[in-house]
C-alpha cells in the first residue's frame, strides 16, 4: 500500500477518533499502539498482507468452502484439530471458523463468549503457541482461519472486572456501574432483552459491592463502555494481537450492541458504525490482509449498513442472517415468495456487500423475517413465529422436523429454534422411522431436503459455511439435558461432539453419511469449477411460475446458469425459457423447448443447476 494511501487512512482515523472522543492523549496512545502492532507483525503475515492487498479474491473466491467448529468437539484441543486437518482438506475446507477458545471460566463461559483473558487460550484447549502453530499449518494448506473477537463485554473474571470489583475507579469506568437501580430501570424501559428466559434483564446487582452493572447478555458478561476511549484503545489492541497470531478473518461478535445510550434500544447506534469503521482502518494500516466479519443478527434493514459505503467500508463480510432464516421459513411454508423478495434485495446490493452464507451456526434460529411483506398475505408476526416454532420442534401435525425451542418466554411470543440441519430437515425422524420398520421413505425425503438446502446455500454468492457435522448429517445431541453447566441452554442441542466414528461411514457406499458427504463434495467442486459461480457474476431471482420452486439465475461472461429448488416435499413444475440446458449435476441435457418456454419437473425437494449450452 502506498504512503499516500496510508496517510489518507490515518487522516480519516484521526478525524473520526477526535470527533467521537475529542481526546488527544488517548489518540496518541492509540497511534503508538498501532505502531507497536505493526512492528510486531511477523514477516510471513506481512507477506500474506502483500499478496492479498487489493485482491479480495482470497475471501471472495467461488473455490472457498467454510466450516465452523469447536476445537473441544473436534478432537478435544488445538493440537488435535491440527492433526485432523487432513479430514477438513478431504471435505474441501479452505476457510475454518474456530469457535471461541480464549480463556473463560467453566459454568459461566457462554460457550467461550465470556472472555477472561484475550491473550490466553483456555488451558484445556492448548496455548497461544498451539494456536499460532495451527494457523501456520492452515496457511501451508491454503486454509484461512476465522476467529471470534468478543468485544461487547468481558467475563466478570477478566482482570479489568476483578479490579473494578475491588474498587479501582479506572477499571470501573471501563464498564457501566450504578449505585442504584434508578438509571438501570430507565434503560430497561427502552432496551429489549437478548435472553429473556435464561438471563432476563440488562443489569445485574452485585451484592458484595452494592452496585448495579450492565449485563446485556448473561450476568457474568459485563458490558464494556466504549464511550471511554481507553476501552476502545485496549480492545483494538487485543484485536490486532489476535490478527498477529495469524488469524485471517476476525469475527466481530455482537457488534450492534457496543454503544449504549439512555432512551434508546442500545442497538445499531450511529457511534457503533464509527467504531467499526475505525477498527477497519486500524486493520488496513496494521494488517491489510485481515478481513472483518460482522455478526449482525438484526432485523433485515439494520444489517446492510454494517458494510458501510464502498469507499469507507466497515465490515468486509457479514452473516447472511436474513436469507438464512428466510430459507428455513420457506422450508416450513413451501412458499418461496418471501425468499424471492429477500433475494431480490440481496442481488441488488452494491458490489462491496459480501456475505457468509450458512444454514446453521452455533446459535439459535431467530425469526427475523420481513413481516411487513408477509402481512400482505394475511400472515401476522406472532402466529407465524408460533407456526415456525411448532413446525421445527415437530409439534405441528405431520412435521418431521426435530428441534427444540430457545428462550421461550410466553409473554414475548418470540421463541427461537435450535437443532442440527439434519434433524431440522427430517433426517432424525427418518432414521427413527426406518429403525421402527416403517420403511425408508421418510429418510430419503430428509436426505433430499438436507442436500437441497445445502445446494441452495452453495448457489448464492458469498462464502458457503458448513456447520461441522452437517457434512455427515449429524443429528441433535440431547445429552446437554443432563449436563449441569448447559442444561438450560438449548443451543447445546446442536453443539454436540463431532462423531469421528460415524464419519468413517462416508466410505461405505449407500450410507447416509456417504450420500451427504459426497453430495456436498460434488456441489463444492462444480461451484469451484465454473466461473458462473464467481462472486462478480450477475445474479437475479428467476421466477418459475410455481410458488414452491425457488429459482436463481447467474450470469458470468458467456455462461448462464438457472438453478431451481423445490422447497416442497411434493413434485412441482417450473417453467423456464426455451434453450438447450444441461444439468451440471447429472450431466443430462434437457429435451429442448420452444419460444414459449419449457417445463422442468422436480420431484419433492429436488434441485438442479442448469447451464445454457
Ligand atoms: C453472539 C454469539 C452468541 C453469544 C453472544 C454473547 O451473539 O454468537 O453465541 O451468546 O454473542 O456473547
């Protein structure tokens, strides 16, 4: 990067910093911190920065396939993850999201999202050296690593929290402390709750020091006060420290929450965007080969602003959360109209808006749908959420989905759903029915559904990210019910250990694992081989004339692809333009149609990738 560019970046940074904080000393401290991190960046990482500079293909290539996993579930620790890299290579993974593994205290760790030390790996999982060794091993194999940076809060066991508890005023100023409930109660009037049943309220009373502290998430996750420039300074320092350990993508956890203001809902406030922009600038200056992934699990209109304008980007990648939950809605309703509407918006976003696509992650599925759009069909938010939850927990008559509810607060009617992709798609029900000698029709339907859902994800522009275990159709893990530290958090339903023994069955012809594993491989390979899947392809919604069939058209150079997905268990028929079409998956050429178009028959949950010849 040229000096001039760096100067421009620094100028913008100073301008934003001074506007937000107006504190020159703090800014000087910040600049020194940047310099220190730039000096400490290893040569090998600087080389990566150089290679990646100006070329977004390293994270936008259609050859990328991601997976997210917990080290403790995938061999037990970082060294074992390293040993298991050949399996990931076999899966075709070249982007690996490691779930939180920094030091946090058992019993109050929120799956690692309550960090007690940003510079120490949880001893059970290994050491910082192990993490760096894993990063090096991944880089050798062409695998990029994504790492969580939990910045909205610290654990109450973090050094700052301990000092604050002990009475250190400087440390207290890093959090939100109150002597009485007066102000907290005022906040509660406008701030919604994240975990209304498992961790109600946004504040916690600390009896030992007779103070109230802000805790938006769990009572042991103390919110950091970013109005204090030292919090921003030291947390950005932590971010860069992690980047310098060899992390390629930094996931900004719960980013919309990091600025609080009385009288607001404390989400997505303008200052959050300034802070993210400043973090992006800091990365561009110190480690330009690192991308920022924003976790913005918000209603649709709040998500896209986190990309920032093209010339002043904030996050490089965002979770495609609205498409994810709309996809599950589509499965439960067999009606693609909302998905068409959603994709229409995604397809018209500016070029720099780049998503990470997924079906399942470690969290619940929240029903953040476009209810204004659904309203025109007489679908109301509350009854619809109830329907979706009933469908995905198998309560709805005839539903084959097997999941559990998450934060089911009767008063709010806002429960969410948990479960693995396979169980939610009907495989668990199918396996049980097959064992019960009821035949394998239900199993076959579940498999078709699971593959179709993945194919739909692979068709979209963005990084497709598989949730570990989904590649072999792993089912729900009910053992968390008996685990004293997890029984009240149903997200553990889909956070089971990866079943290596089951994975061996991928070599046995005709097993569910083989069909899933090879099915995904095929999709990944075809996606990587054809330019029409490149991220600079033009993509449109393709209307098929059947509300059960989702269509997407992709065009790149002289390649045209029409992808069709039957979101219903029954046969459906799509109408497409007359041409010579070859299905990339089966190799079959469709019988030619005429000017009035042609019909494509799709069996239940079938899909096809049709390339124009
Ligand atoms: C994010 C994580 C979630 C966690 C929360 C609090 O939303 O994805 O698992 O509970 O942040 O840190």
